[in-house]
């Protein structure tokens, strides 16, 4: 029997770290624009990141590493922005030792991102051979 009162318990809530990483990434990208970042903007961006992280240097390192890794995959025009995002994260207190692992994580995952999301959903839900659904 269907009990609608149990529905909210069927799914776990969003991971708080993932939400914070999305927020940090948005803040850093807004301040970094396309890589042209002055001292005042860098100071303001780093301060905003510090306010949001509450000392989570690990999450700042993840944002920095993923930004650099994604920029390397996407090409030269994105590299300035990726490095500006990483610099903001470093200024805000990112764990320097963790950044290279996140760069590698993003670079290693580049093969996953080459396939459109709709194609991956077809594989999961319909099977690789059956693309009719």
C-alpha cells in the first residue's frame, strides 16, 4: 500500500558538502570572471570564500583542483579563469597538498564527461543495446 507520508524518507537529502562546494565554486567563478582579477577583487573573493567555508580547507582545495583540471581539459581560453579560481581558493586557505589530487581526479574523469548525459541515462535505464526508450 502506498503511504505518501513516507515519501520524504525514501530519498536521502542532498550532501551538505556537495552543496557547499557548488556555492564555493559559484563564488570563486563570479570573482574570477575570465581570469582578469585585481588585488581588490582577489581580497574580496577570498574573504567571501573564507566566510562561507568555516575553515574547510579540504573543500577549497577540491574547488581549486577541479577548476584547474577542468580548465586544462577545456582549453587555453579557460585556463586563466581556472587558475584565477584556484588562486582565490588558495588565498582563502585551501589545503595546498590536496589540490594536485583534485586536478588529477578531474583530468582522469575527462573521459566520463565526453559522453552526453542523455546517453549515460540511456545506458543505465534502458541498457546499452536498447536505445529506443
